[in-house]
C-alpha cells in the first residue's frame, strides 16, 4: 500500500487504447481523458448507504495499490484507492 504523501500527488491510470484517469490523491477528485482530451473534469465518487452520503472527497488520507490480474476479461492491472 502506498500513501499519497509517499509519491506524486496524482495517480495516472491508463485504460483502453487511448484513455487515462488522473486521480488526485490529495483531493479525491479525478479527470478522465480520451485521446488526450478531457471528457470529465474534477469528478468524484459519491454514494448513499443507509442514509449516509460517502464521498471520495471525505477522506484526508488516501492510499493506493496496483496489482497484476488475469480474469475472464483478460490480463491487466488493478488499481485500488
């Protein structure tokens, strides 16, 4: 597990042939790019569970991990924040 303070503030996650997610480990917000063009900017994750709203921006400490996977979709990398 890597703490945000241990590495650069932005985690870059490639997807597909020309996609990239730039996740800001300090704010919990992310930008999604396709062919180097921003599709979504300053997005964040949010869900309501049992009446309580949980957001990716609510956490002051974020950690992430990256692992190699192989499943029914093929081989790839799994990023967990």
